[in-house]
């Protein structure tokens, strides 16, 4: 195994935080669970399957944009950049960008799932032997420390693909973008992919796929609570639901209790009414104007945008 010089989180600290977030989410009204906990090993695998679904246009469309414009993007980013990718770095779109970036690039994938991070970093190191890779095991929703891993003459650029920014509520999204602006210094940048508002049926089908993979992905969160936090959720007593909220411009994912029931997690007990929901994820969709406005609140100025012919998705470069 490659001996990476990495920054890691403590397992016990992760479990404590997971427990605290689950208890607080299930005590709130309406009940919620944070979507960042979808991504254990099984959840990451299910998410990879979602990305290959016909209905899930997001990955395919972003890949098409990268296929066509990665060369252009890499030229826009320039030489001597530290490319800090937030979220998993195993995907095809990352590869398309890495194939085009200057040789001097240092690639720093940041991920909360240690397994996924190291596996994909190993694979990338094999496929891109000349690329300098420095994985960082961290929760990118918190300010990230790079601990002098980058030389001073490198420009920091955060790459945040996949429309993951959409999983944050607008206020949190601005906070995250502000954290990114602090991380990259005044000469740094941001290359970000986000999902555009489109026909309601296309949106809802993407989150209610016919093979039931998204449903399994959603329910895996309950399985994870059972396994890691001593829970006793009956997965058959909850149903996956995904609906578009036109006022908030977002897909909302829920787990609906199919009966009146109680669930134990460790020492705590939670009561559910029949049809009561746990909201597990928001996936916000933007217009190019609304996203530009939001980025500006964090100090980022739009430089260039690349999109597909249907205008389903956008990848934009920002400068401070
Ligand atoms: C990671 N994120 C951008 C996905 C999305 O589309 O919001 C997560 C997802 N949830 C259900 N399907 C995919």
C-alpha cells in the first residue's frame, strides 16, 4: 500500500459526532438526518451505482461537459496549482480533468470516507504515475487544515464537482464557499459543478429511479445507524420518497414511517407516527444567475462557465 503522508480523523471522534448528529436530528421537528452520513463504504458504493443510472442525468451530463471542455478548464487554471478536490476523487470527471492539468499540478482529494479516499487515491496514483497526490482525510463541511503541505508558489484551486454544493441549504452553502475562499488565499480559485433548474419530471425521476438504487441508498442510512450506533430500525417499515419543492428549488428526500412505531438507538427511544417523515437530504437546483449571486456573497466572482446543450448542468470557474 502507498505510504501517504496524510492527515486523519480519529474513529472514535467520528462515531461520537455521528451519534450526536443522529440524536439531535431525530429529536428535532420535523425529524432530520444529515445527508453527509450516507457515505459509508456501502453508501459510497450505492452512490456510484446511482451515478450510472439512466434517470440520474447529473453525472452523465457533467461528464459530457468535462469530456468536451476539460482541456479548456485546465488551461484556465494554469500551471503550478494545488487542486483540492472536495468529496470523492475516483470518478470519471476527475480523471478527465487530471488528464488535462499541467504536470506541475499537485492533486489533493479530500474525503470523509477513509476507505473510499485511500482506495481511489491508490488507483489514481497507479493510473497517473507522474501526478503528485496528497490525500486528506477530513470533513470538508468544517474548515480544512492543509498543514504546510503546499509550497508557497502554488496557487490553490478547489475543485468541487458533482453538484454536492446543492446538498447544503443556501446559508450553509455560502458558509462553505466562504470557508473555501479562506482556504485558497486571495490568488486562489474555485471550479464548481452545480445542477440547473429543469423540468419537474426529469428532476423527480432522477431521485426515484426504477431500479430502487436511490431507495436503497436512502435506507442505508438507517442500516448504518443500526450497525454503528446500536439502533434497531426496521428497514421494511420505512419507505423512500423524493419530491421537488418548487418554492425552495430543491429535491427533498425522505424516509416515511409506514406505521406507528418506536425505534431505539443505544439508550434513546424515538416515536414515529404513521406517515411521519425523516428528511434525509436536500438537493438544491440553481439558475446560473442565482448561483452567481450566491457565490458573490462568499467573495467569488464568476470567470467562465461551461454547460451542456440542454443546460441541465453547469461547471463554473470563480476567482476571488
Ligand atoms: C451527492 N449529491 C450531489 C447527490 C445529489 O444528487 O444531490 C446525492 C444523491 N442523492 C440521491 N441521489 C443522489
